[in-house]
C-alpha cells in the first residue's frame, strides 16, 4: 500500500534542488520525517527503495551537520545564527508539549551530551526532568525581549537548553539552577564548547538559591506542592524589593495564575508560555 507513495516521495526528494541549499535545513528535516512516517507504515526490505532511502538520509544528514557546524561557529563569534533568528522571528502557533523540527535544530546546534547514568532519586514534590520544547523557548525569548541588563534564571534547568539559548539569542546573562549534578556538568560543557560566558549553571536546590540577581525567572513545572510554594514565597519577597518577571509553562501556570500578587500579561494557558508580573 505504501510502496507507490514512498517511491513517488523518493523521486521528488532526489530531484528537488532546493533541498540541497544550505538554508534548507527545515525542509530536509521535514523530508526525513516524511520518509520515516511512510516507513512506519511498511518499511521497505532490502532492495532499491532501501538503498535510495539510505543514500538520501546520508546526503541530508551530511548537509545538516554542515549547517549545525556553521551555526556553532557563528555562536562562538558572538553572533546569532540565521537558523535560530528565524525561529525567534516566526510566531509560535503550536500548543502543547510535542516536539518538532526546532528541537532537532537545537539538538544539532547545542550538541549536548546527556549523562549515561541514571539521575538520582527525586525528593517529594520534585518533577522528573523534561526539556521545554524548543518552539516554546523561542516563544519565551520573543515575548520577554531580554536586554543586556537582564538575567534569566531557569529553575530546574535540566541540561540547560533555556539558559544556553537565552545567552545565544539575546544580550542577557542566564543562570540555570539544577539539583542533578550530571545535568549541570552536561550544561556547563555545552556552554564551554560554545564559549557562552554569559550562561552559568549552579548545582543546587532551588529552595536554597539566591534570587537577588534574576530579572526573569522561568519554570517548566520543575516542582509542585510544598516545594513550589516555598519557591514562590521567595520570589514574592524578592518582588517586594524590586521589579522582576516570572515565566511559566505547563501545569504550574495554573498555580501562578492563582497567586494574588501576580498578574499575567496574557490569558494564562498551561500549553503556552505565560509571563507574569507582580501587581501594583
């Protein structure tokens, strides 16, 4: 059933000169995904189709690797790569926690090496790490419009995607707070490889963190219950002394929306990044 569709797709991809352009990374990633979806419906066995798929995959992946290398060199020079700038300029229309081509782009540019060992057991009210989908990170940065005076603090930073992209795509400094040592080591190595001196990572419990330097605090529901209450209490006390903002994604958006001292910039939604400011 799928063989004719696959054959037609392979013909089109093999003869599409636009896919060979350096800036066609998104289109190549989409093409590889389309091939994979057709294969899931009936993967071709050994033969002409399998050989053609392997050749296309090798060809496209080599082009993508060159695009990632070019982007990494731009970052080391202090520039924002065009591929990432494109993501900042395009409005985010996709809701929810699914992943898309932007995550493949970020993975290829950051080239983080997740630890092989299992993370340590989580204390009560701590939530297992899940990276923020890349499109929501770009949406966060587009909404926040961070400047050189800003410091983004990611509470529960995991492997460091948010602080790293903030340091790449803005003039702001960024700090990742993460309790898992292996995640912190991964994030620090990623920052060093890209010469991102404005991105720092601290291995500590968010309840023990000093919030004095942050101007924007980000939470992708890293904790709940009593831990979230403690952190929000500390942020409220900090907000009584100076201006700050809080950005959230996921279930914790609802918890922030019920805080009488916070007001949302837009109608709060758990499936999109929401920015909050102290009232008054």
